[in-house]
C-alpha cells in the first residue's frame, strides 16, 4: 500500500446540554468530564428555547433564550478561557417550529422535537434574531397547521448568510410523550434531509443508522450532488446528546482527521467533511487512512476532498486500526457496495470511476468489528475531466 500519512485521532463530542437547558452539569463540570475522557473538541448546544404556547397557556422551561443569550455566551467564553486545552464551540439546538392539532381537551403539539443544531455563529445578535417560533419572528404561527420544510429552510438560510453551520439532529428518532391531557408528538423526519437544501450535515449514532445504509437517504442526497442537482454535499457527524454524569461523553464521537488548533479549524473541518464518526465504547477501532489515488497523475484525495482526474482508473486505499477482528469493511460507491472485506488494510481498483449520469462519483467507507464497534466516513469525490 502507498505510504500515506496517518489520520489524527482528535475526538470531538457534539451536542451537549448543560444546566442552561435541562442538563445536570454546569459548563465547567462538562468540560472537566470531557478532559477526563480525552475529548479535545466540545460543542455545547443547549436548547435555544423550551417554550410551548397554547392560547393562554404557556410553559417556558430553562433555555438559552430564557436565561439570556449574551449571558450564555459570556459564560462559555469564560469557561473556554480557563480551559485552553479543550476547544469549546458554542452552539444551539433549535426548535424552529411546531404546530397544534386536536382540541382544547386533547391538544397535540406536532414537530416540536424536530431539531437543527446551529454552530459557528459568533455575534450575540445573530443568536438572538434566529427565525424561531418562540421568538415570534419567523413569520409562522402554531395554529395554522404544518408549513412543510419552509420554517426549517428559513433557519438554514439564515445561518448560512451569517457563516454558520447547520446539522439536522437525531432525524431518525421518533418522540412521543404526554403531559396531563396534552400530547407532544414528533415522528422521525429523515425525509426532511431530502426536502431541505444547503445545510451542512446530519447526525448519526447512537439514535439512527438507516440513513447511512448503502443506497439509503444519505446516498440519494450525495448522488443528487454528484449529478449537479445540489449545490453542496451533505456531511455526517456523531451526536453525543450528553446531559448527565452517567452519560458517555466520549461515545459516539466525531473524529477530526487533521490537526485542529482553534475554533476556526474546527468549523473548517466540519464544513468540509474532514471528520468521520465512531461508536466504540472500548476505543478498539480507528481509521488510520482513507485515500483515493490517481496513479497516472500522482494525485490523491482524502475524506471530504475531491479528486479531479483524466483517467478512468483510480485506486482506493484504506487502513483501519482495530484491536478486535473486523466483521466487515464496506466500500460504498454512489450508493452501492463495491467491495466487502474483513481485512484492516486493503486496496480497491476502480476501472470506471465515473459514468454518464454522474458529473462526479463518491466513495465512502463503513466498518464494524465483532464487538459491534463501528465507524462511518464522509465521502471522497472523484470528478473526471478531459
């Protein structure tokens, strides 16, 4: 195999709740827990709001908007200054919209837990003015039924204009609970990933895996990008959803494959797919390298990158570090499994890297060992030109 530089193993824990929005630990305590588990990147994403209004009835629980955005940002900035060995990212888990069905005796709140994680905003005004139903600035109300994807696309567009990143949170999770005579119900919303545009990515592990199955929803979206039907690719991250000490802050993790030294490096890596997701409680599985090589031009690309080539033939190289035997390693191209092995080091030669219906092709890797530890990479794209 080619002598390729090995990936970094920088563990990031994304989707963290603190006492600001119902978590049991303060930001300082969360950071201490992360440090003890070797986490180097920590994305704190407290709820933007936890406010439900039904005519004259209003429930408003702990959240960033209730506490105060500026106080929240100041607190996290202070904690970051005291802990320079951890890169602390400030974000929000948002609820852009919900609506009511039923009647006063049996009201049903729909889609409140359809969440988007927003990262990368820096100005307090950008946080405060996000188009959210709770802020009464989104142009929608909760009594006129569903508005489809529009309220969520509006938030995505807002974040994009301000340099933010947006990730659909737990899109495969159904949420259903009752409070007195009221019900809150949010069905799984994986299809919204296909309906929405220009978001950064979505989360998998531990609450979902069908989206990333070969030929599944994610592959459909990536194929649309390769056909020129989308302007940007969609990346995958892991979400921890950490709330209390008994939760595992380091499983699953988003692993950064290149060095990250500050917030800007983290945002660049996330926005360009330079990460893979790892679910491994025993830390027995890592990805050392995943590269596509154009041998004729002595050119190569890695996770999140694109390889432009004049050749039909490319070589895929991968190296996995697993202290436990591998159950399977699948190489997925354009939604189909092209190669399946149990070897930790392998090469695969593709003699037809692009076809007529695609402007580009994509390749991604997924692996699992016999303990059930698993990893999933973001794609590498290949574009053939004359």
